[in-house]
């Protein structure tokens, strides 16, 4: 296990798979496919578009005619060129195509080919009017669809820019913290090692050292995840005592914080990277302490039927808004964004925890605690001899 810096190695951005992994993938895929079709037709040259629409109409007319005429096959084929015209030329193109389709499916289309009979004028007029209505509606719907796709593309672009800016801020701020933090950490360690000080000074130095270590771990972790420097190839998994890992986390906290952490973890062996798991648990415990002061935080471990072990970090704070759950692991995100919120912080604790959990390849879930508060749940593999 690491002492003052994280035993984290690196995490490739390409390996990051968000766990909330939001629903709606099929919807987005269908939207993307529709967008590509509309874009392809919309970019088609005007002359080529007219030729394609004309060929489609001729093919439809020949098919209906060969099938016996309008009395045998309803001329629904003409909806296709009308739709194509609406995509390429908008409302004017759709209306012109609808009029031509009405003529082709009316005076130029016998009711029955073998008998050579013609359709009633009322049927021709009704069909032509119907084509006009359908064409206009198609054009209006497509216009709205194009606007919606354009807005989605703009929102996606802005979200990508925002994510890039957030990562840059994280990296820059963390780098700026490193030098003064190293000085504070080194000085505190030197003063503690000298000994022979009054009890009050010793307690203050211990608190300074614990806080410096905590900040150093956070800075190191944020740098690793924001710069994408963690690599699964460097993950070092080995059997480790879960109780020892949790004890290491609490021992490096300030005394007043560690007293609020109630640990119910047996000496079970888990297969993991001990240094990374320690950092992950520290993020979850400190986040729970921050939002539940002065109430205690409970850390429990329960064996599951599949030989895994489930770790739960539960607090007794105000809980978490269900609508906030989908954004809880985003950087710089707070459930209470008001200026009067009681909990301090930048909103990066759960973001870092999620990235570390992804790095370890374990599930991290966040939800409401029965009886009030919130709880974070991890599931780890155990050794066969545990």
C-alpha cells in the first residue's frame, strides 16, 4: 500500500465506460441513422435529386400499371418520391411532386388496365388532394426533424467542449497544488518525526499531516484521471485483507473524522489492487462524512452467494435526489448547487471514485439508504481460500 501518494497507475480514456451508462442507446442510434439518411438526401445536387425522384415515380407507375391499375393496387408507392422531395426541396418540392403524383395516379393511370376503364374524376381529385396534404405534412415534420437534429448536434458539441474545459481545469489546478503541497507534507512529516512535543502540538501536527496526505491523494488521483494516465495494463491485482485496507483509510484521517466512521468489516481476502481500492474507499468515506456531519458513517462488508463481497458506505445525511443520480458522478457537480449549501467541495469526489472503480473493473452504485441518507455500494471478488 502507498504511504503519501496514491498507488494508482493509470487510466486510459478509451477504457472509461460510465457506469450509469444511461438508457436510450437505441433511441440515439435510430436518431443518428435518420439523421444520416436526411443528410445524404439533403446534400444531393438539385439536378441529381430531380432525376432520382423522377425515376422513383416512373418505377412506381410501371409497377402499379403492370399489377392491373389503380383499382387493383392503391398507388401508395408515390408517397416515397413525395417524401424524397420533401427531404431535398422542402415544402415547395413536396407539393410539386404531390401534384405530379396525383396526375400520374389519376388521368394517366387506368382503373383497370385490361378493361381500359378510367377512374372517376372525383376519385382523381380526392387522391390528388390527399397527396398534397400528405406532402405538406411530410415537409413540415422533416423541417422540425432537421431543426431538432441541428440542436442535438449543437448541444453535443457544447457538452464535448465543456468536458474538455473541465478536464483542463482539473489538471491545471491539481498541478498548481503539487509544489506547495509537497512542502507542507514534507515539513509536517519532519516535525512529527522529531517528537518530544506537548500533546496539543502533537495533535495539531497529526491533523496537519492527515489533511496534507488526504489532499495529496486527491490531487494525485485527480491528475491521473483528468489526464487519462491510468492504464489497465498496469493494474496490479493480488489477494489483500479488506479489513486492513479499510483500517489504513481511517488511520490516515483526522482523529475527529475517524471516530465518526463505524467499520463492520471482517478479515476477508479480496482480489484487487490494494492501493487503488484504498484510494477509492477514501473518496467514498470522505464524501459520506462531508454530507452527514456530525452523524456517523457506516462501512460494512457482506459476503454474497456468488463468493463476492459487497462493501457499503452509508451515511445518515439528507440523502440524494433521485433526479440527481444520473449526474452524481460528473465532475464539478453538487446535488445542492445553491450559494447557501452546507457542504463544501468542488464536486469531484464521486467523479474520481467512479473513475477508480472503472479502473478496477468493479461496479459502483449510488442510492438512497433505508431510513434516510445515501449509500455507495461496491462489489469485489474474493479469494477461493477466504
